[in-house]
DNA sequence: ATTAACTTTGACCGTTTGGTTAATCTATAT
DNA sequence: ATATAGATTAACCAAACGGTCAAAGTTAAT
């Protein structure tokens, strides 16, 4: 029994593949580019991951889970609605700052092959998830325009505000550059802006001013 | 052999190319697929559009303009702020309903080649555009949390709410399917929801209840 | 009917691509 | 030292790809 073999090699390949797939997409990525980036022979790719599809599948699954898991705090953290909203935008946008190409990659690959997302989300029971969030905040729910009915709209709105700027970065940067705004500073400011924007939109008018 | 096609060949090619590029992206699209879809020989593609890049450039430029032009009403229409917001979401989401693959295509191609967007937006002076919108609504501006400073945040927020659901359609559909929501109905409801959501978030607290 | 210009095609070309193969290297266990 | 098993490589392959070309088809003016 030997097996002292560089466990590093497989990791090096995986990292190189992640970078190239994120940059070029599945269709645009070249096995030779991945090999070059990993500093190894192309045949070694097929030794560890039999085909391009296998390699892509491994990378996509890992990145998709990484992405989706970052939404869990919405359901799990034990905070009030407003605390939770502030916490989410702060943490989620910080996460995307460190993985700026992730949204574009995931969105693009899913739009080219919608079946992929089912594999990753097959175990998630949204019905339970969304009912539990209503139940969990039952006591403070009367203060907000938040019901089981409009929850899909609200949740997708929150996701949009966090994720879209990274998916549309190329466009935003051109528009911002024109008026002297730095994208990174815009993103930094967005953590607070998005949180307060959503809270303000959700709060019932009669609750905004206690002395109604 | 009689070709009774009322459509000109170049148009047929362009339409086929649009469909294939939207579906597969530049890297994933095949000239043979476009030829097949147009019902012509592959060599004829190169007769009308010399290379794949030429053909793609033509398609991308047209679609990008189509997409960006739909934001013009924000700056041009002579409406109050609230009317404008409602008008925009109604019209823009309706437009995306008829071109659901447009956002994903544009975002993806720009992220793979950010230079492309500059060609389309080179003539747009955002500085002028954004200052003019402030000036245009100067009289009603005191009622809203809307300044020259947070305008980038507000504008990108509005764009996010309209565009993102289409870019993330694959994900949303899986999540919705789980709880018995139809994507098309969700989109239809979004026109009003997004408008009211933004208006509520922007309106100053002291203006929500006139009898402060 | 012939010409001339434009359109369309099948066959072909050179390159790139994902993938394979047989040989070589490396490191241990005996 | 040598056998053994995994790790790595250079060279190679067939298919797919974007692109070309010469020939054939089409059309309308002379």
C-alpha cells in the first residue's frame, strides 16, 4: 500500500479547473488551459477526472453548493427580521466580494442546462423552509408587510439586490466609470443600503411612526 | 427547386443566429447549427457574414441595444417619480416576458468579454443622464430619500428587481415548483410588487402620513 | 440566347478539441 | 536490489470545428 501520492495534484487540477470554468464557462473552457494552469500534462486531467464533463460536474456541484449554502442564515439564524436582513446583506455581499465571478458562472451554466440545478436543490424542501420562516417570526410579523403570499416576491427581491450587481458587474462598471464611482466602493455601500431599503419597504406605515 | 420563402436569406440567417446564440452563447454556438436552423448551407453563412465573430457581433450589438434602450423611459417620460416607477416596471417586465433569454445572454457575454459593452454604451453620458433626472424631479424630490449620492444605488436596485428574475429563471423555477407557484404568474405579479416595493422604500417617513 | 452579376451548394482543408495509449518515472514494501 | 503499483508524460488519434473554393444555379438586362 503506497498512496502517499500527491493528494496535491488532484487539488491543483480542481483549483485550475475552477478558475478556468469560472472565467470561460463550460463551452469556452479548454482542457489544455486547465492543464497549463495546473502546471501538468493534459493526459493527467483525464487520469483524475475521466472526461471534461466529469471535471465540470465536480466543479459546478461544489460551487453551486457554496453559493446556495450562503442563503441558509435567512432560515437558520435566530435573529429578529430586521437583524436578519442586515446580517444577510452584510455577510452575503462580503461572501460575493471574495467570489465575484460565482454568480455569473452559476447563472450562465444553469441557463444553458436548467437540469443541473435540480441535482443541487433536490434535497431542499422550500415548502417547509418558507413556512418555517413565517412561523419563526410570527410574533413580529404584524409589523411588516410580509405574508405567506408575498414571501416569494420578498425573498427573490432580497436575492436580486445582493447577487445582481455581481452578475452585471461589466455593465455597472462602465456606467459608474462615467461618473467617477468605484465599483468596489459601490459594493461596500450596498451592504447597508440594501438592508435599509428592504426594511423600509417592508415596514408597515402604521409602525413607522409609533405615535400614529 | 423553388425557394418561396418570403423572408430574405440574410434575415433568416440573422434570426437563426439570434436564436442559437441566445440559447448556447458565443462559445457554445455552432455555425452548422445556425445553418441548419436557417435551412441553408453552412458556406452561405460566410457569404453574408464573413466569420463567426462578425455574425456574433451583429447579433450582440442589436440585442444589447434592444435591451438598453428599454431603460430610456426612466429618463425621458414626463411623469412623476411614482408614475415613472410604476410605468417602468410594467413596461420593462412586459418587454422581458417577450424576450426572456435576453438578460442571461447579455450578462453572460459581457462577463466573458467586458470590452463589448463599451462599444454599445460609448455614446451614453451617464453623468448628464443622472444629473438631468435629479433636475427633472427637483420639485418632488423632497418627498423621497433620493439624492445625487444614492442615485446609483437606487437605479441599480430598480434594474435588479426587473432583470434578475429572468437571469435566474432556472433557479427560481425549481424553488417555485416545489411550492406550487407558476413562474409566469410570479412575473406577472412582480410588475406591481416591485413598483410598490421601491416606492415604499423611497418615500420619506414624514411624508407617508401627511399628519405628522 | 448570351452575358454578367449575384446566390447557393457540396466537397474539401487546416486547425483545434477532447480523449487515448504505451512508455517512463517515482516511491515504497519486501 | 527488485518487484509492484500508482503517477506523469510525449506522442498520437478521430471527430468536430470554422472557414474556403470552384462549380452550379438563378435572375434580369441586353
